[in-house]
């Protein structure tokens, strides 16, 4: 897996995941929607840590700086 996410993309995903987690654990979002968003937040964090987004690969999209 070649990295296809730049630092700005990774930081934005972690921030969004943190916001979703805070909203879920404070009870602002709950039920099925809350669980779905929590899973999405986990995917955001995981892809940020790996610097690879599987959805970018088929389209040849990359937010990394060119070397």
C-alpha cells in the first residue's frame, strides 16, 4: 500500500473523528445513527494512521505531495 493521504487530509479526518466521538459519548447523537457514525470515525482514524485510503486508490486520487 502506497501512501495516498497528505498530512492535511489525515489531520482533518482525526478532527472529524474526535468530534463524532465527543457527540456520541455526550449523548448528542445516539441510536443507529450514532453507531454508524462511530464506526465511520474509527475508519477515519485507522486510515489516517496508515496514510492510505482504499477509496482513493481506484480513482487514482492522492493528497500526498509529489516527491
